[in-house]
C-alpha cells in the first residue's frame, strides 16, 4: 500500500465520521498501513458485533465510491478499540482521562521515556499522567513529545482461598 499521508486519513475521517455517527457510533481512528484500512469505532457502553457488521457494510460502500488509494488493493478492517486501546489524537486522550495508561516519549524529551500511571488530564496541547514516583508524581507531556501511548487493562487479582481445609467444603467433597 505504500506510505499514506495524514491528509488521506483526514479525508477518510471526514467521510466516515458522519456516516457512522448516523448509526450512533463514534469514529475513534482511521489507519491506512500495510495493505489494511483499519476503521476503529466505539460508542458509549461499548459496541457489539451487530453494530460492527452494519458499520462494516456502510464503510465498505463508502470506500467503494470514494477509493482512498486509487489503483491499490487493501483489506478493510472495522473493529472496536479493544481493552488496551492506542491513544493517538487529543480526543482519544480526553476520553481516557481516569484510565491507567502506558506512555513512551520521543528521544530527547525531558524526563523518563516510559511512564505508566493514571491519565489525570488531557487538553488540546498535552496530557498529565500521575505515577507512583514519589519525587515527581505528575508528569505533563506535550503531544509533540509523545512517541506512543495506550490504555492498560489490569486483570483483577484472583480471589484467595482461605486454606487447604476449605477445598473439600468448597467442592462438596467429604
């Protein structure tokens, strides 16, 4: 597929956004890379397979009418953001405020290159991440300093059994 400019993905965002919005869905991201046109959708409360199927048919028809990369083949992938979702645009970060995130800054940025903590704020210029670092708990990072960022899903801790003697009682064995 070659290199696709931000201008093309911006045009696709403008084309696809209103169409999926009419279905009650939010366009989270559009990515053209490696022969794949990936469209990421979400909605408040989550998205189900029926909604993804309907959106896939709509987006496919739109892209058939407005080919994003004329003369080149690609595979359309319409998906949800998943548990650990990439954060690329300011609105992604704004939606993720309060979430646990993993952030890597570009080489040369001030401070630690890798941070993990709670995203406490996001605005049009950057983000603030609260970490467990006692020396500098809050880190302000401008968007232009970010290399990559994503939300982090943590599995709940397993319940502890109270002792080996309770196994028989829990299983009904005597």
